[in-house]
C-alpha cells in the first residue's frame, strides 16, 4: 500500500475533458508578462525620476515656456515653463499611487461589506446592499466634487473619492461570491468542525472570495487612472501644480490644435501605456481564470 | 454706496477652456455705475473693410446664458451680453474713435430708445422722454407704463438694479413717476454725478402688456414667463433659442432710433471647448470667438483669414492679501510677497508679452497714476530681507484663484514657485464660483488672485470700491484712516491738480501698506474673421452687436 | 405575468434606494461650502437682498421643512425652481435629458452590437492573430481618456479631414428641426425632416464614436469570454456532435447562450457612459444633461443638483432593472 | 458498422502529455449493443469523441476509425458534419448539462430532425412529439416547450436519447447514460438502448463505469484500462467469469446486495504520458510477474472461451468470481489481512453474527442520537410555500451502532445529515446529539461552548474535494476541529499525525491544497478530519458516490473500519443499497421525507416489507447472486419526479398496489417481525406481487 500514499499527480483524477484553452493560457501569459513589465518599467521610472531628469517636478525654467522638444528639455516645456519629460516621470508616482491606493481601499471596504452582507444575509444584507446601491447610483463626478468641496482637493481625498466610486462593485462581487461559497460543503465542514463565525469569514470565505477580486483589481486600477484623468479635466484632480498625467493632458489638450503636441501627447501616451499595462495584466488574469473555469 | 465694480474677465478674451466654470469669476463685472473710456491707445489692426451686408454673423461663446430674467436671476457673461442687445436700454454709451478703433465712450451717455434723459436744476429729478414708435416683438409700443412696471419689478426683485439704484438715491418704486405715455420722472433722494452711468446700465424695459398676461397672484412679476421667454424690443429680438446650444437674433424692425442693427441675423452658438472655438474660427464656421485662450490668440495673430482686434486695457490682475488674516497681517510678509512675484516672467509666460507692467494699484491709464513711490520689483534678496524684518523664515498660506481660470492658474503657479524661494509656501486653491463667492463675502481669504477693470476711470471711484473699509471689492479687508479721510475729502475736491495730489498720497500709502500686489495689466484681444467689421470695443466687456457686420 | 410581478417587486425595492439618494443629495448639497444665492445677486447686493433671495427660494426655512417641501414637490412631479435660471427644473431637465440619452443609448447600442459581432467572431478564431489583434486594439481604445480622444477626433474628423460638422451643436439650425423630445435624431425622424435626420446623424458620429471606443473593450471581453465558454461547453459540443449546421449552431446554440451574461454588464457600462458623457458633452459642445448638472453643482443650484442626481440614479437603477428583465428573458434558468 | 483499428490518441499540451488511448481495437455491428466499461480516465469518452471526430485540441490520433467504409480520422469538415448525427449520434453524459440551456428541448429536437431527416419544421414538431412519447416522456406536447433546467434528471436523459435517435444515426453512443439516476430509473433508461438496437437495428455503444448495470442489456462488453483494451467478450460470460485480473478487480470492488464481500484493490489507474510498454495494470495486479512489468501483453482470444472473447493478459484467470482471496493484490497486507476480520475490510453479510455481536441493542443505554418527530421545511424567500424535506422522522442511535439510511434522490437523506449536524434547525420536533438538544426556532448555535459541543458529531461529505476549503492546506483542514476545541499546536500535530496513519496517508500530503488531491485522497482527508476530534457520532453522507469503483472499495474499507469503533456511532447515508449492506447494523429506508421501513440490515435486505423497499431492491443490479426468494420484484409505475404529494401514503402515486385508503390515510410505521414498515397492505403484499408478476 506504500505506493498509494504517494499516488497523487500521476493518478487519474479527472477524465481528460475538453483540452482547449491550453493555448489560451499561453497568450494569457504573454498578456500578464507584458502588462507586468510595462507597469514595472513605469514604477521604476517613477522611482528613479530624479536620476532620469535634470529638472524637478514643478521647477520652472523662466527662459523656456512652451518650447519644442530638444535642447535643454527632452520633451519640451509646458505653458508654465516646466519640463515635460520630468513631469511625465514624476506624474507616474502620483498616478500609480492614487490608482493603486484607491483600488486597495475600495477592495478592502468593498470586500468587508460584501463578506458581511453575503454571509449574514437577512436584513443586514438588505440594508448594506441598499447603501451600496445608493452609492453606485450616485454619479461619479458629483460624488467627486462633493468630496473635493467637503475635504478640499488633495491626494487623500481623491483616493477616497475614487475608492467610494469603486467600492460598491467589490461589495457586490464579494457578496455574490460569498453567497455561492456559503452553500458549498466546505463551509458546512468548517461549521461542523466548530469554527467560529469570524473564523469562517476570515479563514475560509475571505481567501476564496478574493479570487474574482484579484482579476478585477488590475483592470480597476486602469479605470481609476482614467477617472482621475477625467476629474483633472474637470478641475477636480490633484492640486496644481503637482504633476499628474490627466491634469497635464487636459492642460495641454488645447495646445494640440495649435501644433504644440508635446504638452499633451507625452503624458497622454504615458497614461495610455500605463492603463494598457493594467488592462493587459487584468485581461491576462481574466483569461487565465476563464480558462480555469472552462 | 457710491461704488462700482471691477470688471472680471469681461474684457479678457482669455476665457478658460471650460466655459462652464468660467462664468462665476466674471460675475463681478456686472454692476458698473459707469465706465471709463481709457483706451486712447488702442492699436488698430488689419483695417476692417466691407460695408453692411445681409450675411448672418456667427459668434461662439463659452456657455449658454443662465436665464433671460435680468431682474431676478441671470448673472453671467453671456447673459449680460445678450441683455445689452435684446432689452431696450433706454440710454447707452456713445461711440468714439480712439486711434483706428471705435470704442464705447463711457463719458458720453446718449439716449437710444429714449429721446432724452435730462435732470432738472436741482439735479434730483430726472426726466426721461421716450422715443415714439419703439415696438416690442408682440407689436406693443414701448410706453411709460412699461418703464414704470419694469422699475417696480426691479425694486421688487431686490437684486441687481435695486442695489445699484441706492447709489444714486433711488430706493423705492414711488420715486419713479409716470408723467404721460412717453414721459417718466425719477425722483432721486440726492443729486449724483453718476446718475447717467447708473441709469445707462439699469434702464432696460420689459414688455409689460405681455408680461401682465402671464402674471399670476403668486407670481405677480411673471418670473416664470421671463425665465423661459426672452425679452424683446431691443436692437435685436430673439428669433430662436435652443436651450444650451444656440441663440438666433434678428434685428428688431420696431426700432426707429439711431444706430439700428447693421446685421439682420446673428447666430450665437455655445462652444465650451476653447480649442474647438479656435478650430471653427480657423475653418470659417464662426466669425467671432469670444472664448479663446490667450495662447491661441498669439497663434491666431499669424493665422490666415483671421485678425485679432487688440487694444490696451485698464484691466488689472492683482493679488489681494488679507491684511487681517495671518500671515499677511504682517506688512513685511506682504512686502516680501510683493518682491517675490516674478512680474516680467508672468508677462512673458502667461501673456506672451501682451501685457503691461503696472507700478501702482491705480491703473496705468487712470488719471493720477503715479509710479514714483512704488518700490516693488521682482527681487528675491529684498523679499528675503522683508521676511527677515518680519522675523519669519517661512510662512504658509493658501493662494486662492478661480477654478478653471487658466490665466489665474498659471500666474498662481509662477508665483508659488518664486515665493517658495523666499520661504512663502503657497498652497494653490482653486475655488468654484459658489465657494469663492461665499468666502469672499466672509473676507477670510488670505491670498487671492483677482482680475478686472474699473468701470469708472477715477481714483475716487476706485477707493470707493476697493480700498475704503467694507468696500465690496476690498477683499483685503484693508482699512487706513488716512485713506478714509482722503476719500471723504475727494467728494468735494473738484480741482484736478488738487485731486492729483490726493491721489499721489493715496499711492504712497498703498505702496507702504501693500494690500495688493499688482501683477500686470493685460491687453484686450479678440480674434475675428477678416471680414468682420464694425467692432466697437465695449468698455464693460459686453459686445454691442448692432455695430457689427461681416461681408460675405 | 411573472415578469410583471418581478418588475413590480423590483420597483418597490427601488424606493428605499431612491429615497436614500434623495436624502443624501439633499444633505450633501447643503453641507457643501458655497452660497447658492450669492452668484445670482452680484456684488452690490446687501445681506438683506441675499436674505430676500434666500426666502424666495425657501432656503431660509429649517432643513426638515425644506426637505418636506422638496419631497412634496417631487411627489407632484415638481422638481423645484432653478436658482440660476429661475425656470422650473423639470422643464429644463426635459430639454437636457433627451440629447444625453440619445448619445448614450446610441453609443451603448452600437458598442453592444460591435462587441457581440466582434466578440463572437474573435472567440471563433480564438488564439489566432486576428483575435489577439482585436483584443489588444479594444484595450488600447479603453486606455485613452475620453476627453482627449474626443479632442483628437475633432481635430482629425472636422479640422483636417472636414468630414464631419463643426462640434458646435447637435443639428444644423438651418434644417428647422422642431424639437419634441430633445433627442434631435429622434425628433428629426418623428417629424420626417430629411435634412435634419442627415444633419443630426452627422453630428452624432464623432461623440458616439468617442463613447463607443471608450466602452467597447469590457463588453467585447465579456462577449468573447462567454462565447468561448459556450463554444467549449457541453451543450455546444453536443449540438456540434449531432452534426447541426453552422447557422443553427451559431444562432440557436451560440448566440443566445453567449448573450445571457451581457445585460448586467451592459447596464454597468451604460451607467459609466452616463457618467462620462459630461466630458464628451463638453468636448463636442453637446449641451446635455452632464454639463447642466455639473454647472448646477458648481453654482450650488440646489434644485438642479438634486434633480440631476435623482434622475441619474433613477436612470441607473432602471437600466439595471431592464438588464435583469432582459437577462431573465434571455436566460430561462433565471427565476424571477 | 463501426470498426476501430489500433486507435491511439495522444494529447499534447504545454507541460503535459497524455496517452489517452493506446492501440484500441473494437467493432460494433448493426443491431448490436456493445458496452465499453472502465473507470474514469480509462479513455472511454475519448473513444466516443474519436468516433464523432471531435477530439480535443492538441490531440494526435493514429490508427483507423472506420465507419461505413470511411475513416473518420481522415474526413474533411463537410464529410464530418455529414457523419456527425446522421452517422453517429452521442447521448451525452450528464444530459442536463449537455442540453442547451437557452433553447427549448422541443426546438433542440426539431433542429436535429430538420437537419438529419430533412423534415419541414411543422412535420418535425409532430415527429418530435412522437419521439418524446416513444422514449417514455409523459405529456410530450407540454414538454416540447420546456427548457432543460425544468426537467428532472431522468426526463433529461430521455430527452437526450430522443435527441440522439432524432438524428437517425447508424450508431448510437451513450456516454454514462445512467450516472446520477436513481436505481428505479436506471433499468428503464437502459432498456431504451436495447430497444433502439432491437427495433431500429441501430448499433449501440454503451459507455459506463458500472459493468454490473449495463451488462444485462449488452451483447458484448469491452473493458478499458488506462487507454488500452484489456478484455472484450460476450457480456454474460465476461460478467460471470471475467478473465482479466482488472475486470475481476473491478467486479470485486462493487458492493453487492447479495452480501458478497467487497475486495478493495489498492492504487489507482495511472495517467499515462505515453503508450504503455508494459501491462498497465501490472503494478496493481496480484499475478504480475517480471514479464508483465517489461512487456505489453498482446490481445489474444481467450483459450477455450467462446467466440469473440479476447483479452490482453499473460496470466488470464478462469473460474467464477467468488473464488476466494486468490485474486487479492500483492503487498497489500491491510485489506487482505483484514478480510477475515468481522466488520472490517470484508464486511460480509454474516448477518447472524453481526446481529449477535451487536454491542448495543436498540433501545438500550443512552442514545448518541435521538431524533423525535423532526420536520424540516425549507421556506422559499418570496413565496409562502416551502419544500417539506423531512416529515416526521424519528430515529435513535446507540453508541457503537451503525445506521444505514437509504433512499432515492430527493428523499431527504442529505437534509437528515444536515439536521443531525445542526446545519439546519428542525422546523418542528427535536434532535438530540450527544446530549445537546436542538429545537425549532433556533439558528446555528453560536458561542464557544456550543461550538465545541457540535464537534461531538462529525460529517463526512459527499463531495470530498468540495468539502475542503480550497485555499487552506490539508493539514489546516484536518486540524480545524482541534483548533476549535482550543488544543495546543503540538497536541494538534500529534493527533493529526495519528489520524493520518490510520487513513494510510503520507505526512507530505498535509501541505497540499485540495485541488492537488485525487478524489480518494480527499475523502480520506475528509474522514480524517471527522475522526480527529474523536467524535461520538460520524455521519457519512454518500461518501463514495463521487468516487470510482476501485477507489470506492478502498474508502468503504476505511469506513467499515471506522464504523466498527466500539464507542462511536455512525450514520451511513447512501442511495446505493449495496454499500450500506456492508457494515450497517440497522437500515432506514427514506421516501419523500418519511421513514417507510426500518429494521436490521439483513432482515430488510433479504425480507423487504414495504413495496418501495421491494422496488428499490428489485431494480438494483446484482452480480452473480440471485435475489432472495420472498423479495419478489415490485415495479413502480412512474418516475419519482412525477409523483405528486398526496395526503396519504407518499408512495401512493407510484405504487402498483395503491387503493383509496393509501391515498387518504397517512401510514405509520408498524412492526412486522424484526423490522417496521409504514404500509397497511404488507400482509397481503406477497399475494399481490404474485398477481402482478403474471399480468404483464
């Protein structure tokens, strides 16, 4: 019987079912690696911004406003005489930071709400979900403006705003997941094993309900960045003159018409590539999850 | 309350990218009690040619007007401009030539829809004689009853006009008396030199016959009707208004007076994005763009088919420091900031050099301007010395400006950067119009950028609005006993030389107290298609469309 | 019948949500700094004038009183009077909702069609270059800020190419369109105004394109994933193994099963699109709901903000309700 | 008709290569029913896929699959689509999952009819109705508009059959057609295939893991092991005297109603990465020698056997299956050694012994479990009604006693398990477990004491992998009850180690995650977890229904061992009567939430009283042994799902002996000798059964 103890992977645990999807995961890996590489490069560039550029984030070159790329300024300067290349680099800090922090906050709050609502059910579920409904139905920009007007416009408030916009989706997602998981035998097994409610929530439901969250979160980081850009465009973004891609684009967008592409195209491309990085990562994770589900 | 106001972005073509946000800042321009005609040095460009034609003129503005009801609501740039052209204003500024340009002559108020507006010997009773044959769109003739009803309504509204009338001693409806069908008397409580100017912006008339049809017990002034239906009887009638989108004006055939509308049809379309306005102007889809950014204007000067109407202006851009709020309650900190502002850099970077440096809180083209005692130049060493004198190595403050006013935002950035070098750390705080209005009324903004133009080109007027205690535009909360005294004195001082001496003293005091940092005086610019002619530079920033033509 | 009961039950569930939105908005706008009447009074107004104006709008009443009045008004369909314009909010809103809904509905519809066609097409060619290309392209489109995309489309489509009308409205005023619903294309069709149809359609192209590019990626991803799942599913394999012809497989076994999961995502996308129109409206001078609501907010026009939030929330929840009903119709397994 | 010659299929995916089929040769003739038998992973489904040309991506097939003179493997797309359906139609395993959920079953059938029988849509609908009727669907007109999810399992299987036959195929392939169906339905479904072969002259390939159940309808059987054909021959002979050791092991692993001992074969089927060079069964075979381990046995006709009986073995066995322990596997001291031990591996039906040795006769001593008139109603959230899962169940279980609970799906077995475990509260009545009483109106108990109390009863789940928390290690899961009890870590580890040994598992498994386990391993973990806290009561809820036959035998072995612990009571719930017979002391038959019969296991199995028990026993497949004399078969008249609840006897709608009294009078359990049954007609039943037997 000795061989029985070690018989695991070689054992036929399942009939060889549909095998398609095998090649999907190869592209999924390409997506994930590409996305992660893009983000890594951007993160490194952001951290090393002082090494990569000779101008500061908000340093003004009085002699050069709106100068074309070349000379002392790699990508030219903006209307304030600030170096575009430096600002594009520095902006990554704020953009990545806000997006990731906002999504992390949204995930935390949303997951907790969804966990409790989904497991407890009953009136608590009803109440929590209605609150979530209210927040989700509330228009993003009005919420953002309200937060900004109430708390002033700062980085933390932007994080709160974007988190508030996104948290409901996680609450729903986790709640739905928990409601499914709750009916699975392993939860009953935990109950009959004498686990406490918090133990079940924390040790069993939480780790398992995070599976879809892990897939959505990177995509969400991309959307958060776009939301941030939109807020900047409406003048609700980071405080001036901090470098942020969305703010740079919206300031420079009008310049494109006059042929001064360099004020908005570089931050636009940076934003595009960064969001794309998140999207690729998310798409890859999603694909992998889908392939697993099939 | 003999005070008037500074025009906000009124004459600034540098309307921001986002028209929606823009308006609030410009609201300050409204209630001028008069206007100055300071632009003696307007620079003519590309001599306009072409006579009146039948071609529809297309104008782009940044936002739709908030309301058609001038009495109760409606307080934005687009609205005010339209009011000037669709209400029958019984008297208005005349036109005078300044160089090659035509400008509104604020010193010369002439009857338009009225035949005359003259005082009696006491200067307290003013008689308004109406022109006969002025017709509203309804066909009703403009009569004294309309004037009376309109003024009653204005008093009832307790808003714009009611407020302004107090400055010339008109406080209640019974001071407006109908003499006959075409004569109305205004009985002022006291004589005023500003009556003509005040009445020029207040004597607009509703079609009361039509209005009364829509008045109800709960709405005796037909507010609902006028909120939705444009007034009629001015130089133009509103032929069609698509809410939020477009307004079509057609010349009022019922106007029998001088200077009738030259262009029969004008289309005003709302294009919030400045870059879109520029594209459309370049493509010839619009003739006049009222909301183009400063930088685009520099470009457009070189663009084919487009000319930029340009003129020097008395519009000031200043930073008001609250003398009662820390840290700027310390005069040395104020001096430090005044030395830290990079004046030339701002003129170059923000205005492309198209602005004048000013060496006094009194505008350059205002009689009495004297730069002699003004010590403030961009000098970081002196700024640091001033900080040392204040005994502070660093101070922190917020710098408030109008959110989405690109011009102010840029100035703020430049100021922040330089001020930081002397230890003044500024947090840039853009505020939306409602919040800005509220905070200004509370006078607790330590540092704010303001821009605007006085409508009466006189230092006495300026003191009244900006430097005496409690004045509306005195956001600095500034007060100085000597200034108060000079202000009192100036009421009775008529001799120009004596006034000049007073003003010199005023400027010395202001230079010592530094409630303001005067950043610069930007010039006025308006890009139009080449074939647009007849532009009359409006000193109140509100275009008189009747003079305009565009040859086909 | 069951669907009607379901709809009725869901509508009842909406009441607390909408009530919550109403209360939250009502309190929020009043907590916000900023004075709603200052901006309509001008600088000359005294405190007394401001007080009179506040009284005119009932802002001097205690909060509960204001709220009760507002609620009473709502019940009778009265959204109040705009502080900025003095006009009834309901009437103003009616003018603004049409254009925005037209934009969003057309854009989301096109996005759905494109996503469905491309998604299924892509899934059937899974892992070939065309599939990869489409997916990456959709992601790129999804990564561009909408306002920037809009400005670029204007530059290219209007200024450089000259194919599309100036971004200065929604229909050529010379076509003499009689507004009925505010949605110009609909109005043009309703009034049978040929030139107006052409004009309104031409004006719609760029803004719709902007929105479509922005929202198509998540829809496409979802459709593709669902289609792949169906293609690999037992029912589909069974149908294929029974030798059913391609058309039957495509329309009978692939399409409906694929689209089952789309409605709820479409609703989400619709909600997002409503939110992001405020930017697109600005870029294309599309004086719609978003710009109106934003302006109301900036000027603290309480009734406007309250009404616009309520309407957006209502749209949102109704769209989700519709999505659930469509889901139930598409998927017989859903018990409602 | 179909001739598969030397078919090999290899599936290559990145990082994984599987030799799914190796040199498979078999043939099916028109009018013939051939059974393809083997455990999961043996390649049965792959054969079916190869026949319809639907091999999964990454497959490489060699050999020939000749159907009507054309090689399926070399068909182009158009030839394939003509071949599919018209040539070969598959009845898929899990019919509910294989029917398109968003299309009415009528339309799905019409699609096939229109495609393959060139019918017009109207004609097809009429034909669909007829076809539904012919496969035994009642009210077919109404069912045409049903969606698959509205169908019961049996109904869905019938629809699936109609879909396949609707293609008018030359060859009908049924992939595990009876999995998940209740015993009373299984026979009926299998008959449909026999019918298809006999009346329409179709060739039928029946794929099943369950040799016993399909043997009765097959002409020939083919046994697959690890992608190779190990034995093929006439069904009756192969069933009675299998020659290949694997076939023999397979049959020995199946618990038998007659009480024949279950013999577990250790190990599991290997997942081959390339075509085997040796006998794939050699590692598990008791007769394997060096030859087996180095050379692959060729397929040869069985010497002295009837025509067409061939096998691939160097050491074919002869003689009937019950030839004693000679077939026991090598080096498996455990099971072999325990064969003779009563109540252990060979849980023989030595009924008298078992009864005599019963340490705690019914009714004596403190009960571990006492259920008194328990009702459970699942309320639906929005409608006023509810599902009445248990209707007045009373049970009593003494320490050391093992109770078997049997019944078809929907009878309330699982609810009973949850009720005992406190996972659902009784709607009325009481449940007392180890002195702790649960009564209506109380949810799950909370608080530390209550939690510790509940660990006195433990549950072993039906779904072994699903009952383990996916993101926690095995070690974590096993230790969960100990953690709840507040044991220190060191003692936890020691006890986990002890229980692992008992479950014959290696320590290394503690760090694994559930998805890395095989079903058998997972169920061992499940039992270990239940056992680790030394509970007073263990409830086994269908612990082997998800497992393959040989694995099931191993697990049953362990369970028998655990159930034999003197101080521990056990409840063993199963739909498979034979598994219960092995080690239960008493058995309870549930039907629609009611106990219809109860008694000592051998009495109930050998002398069933209630018509329902008789029907259950009659439909269960038997290997070898003949049914007891007085357990004359009873056949129920309808499917379970068609039975509507009546006020009287729950079986009234399906019972062939129903009277008006049955329909109106609720039936109570009444003693008849050693057992009790709830049927007033029991005394007259034997006579009635005799009459029924003559009528058809």
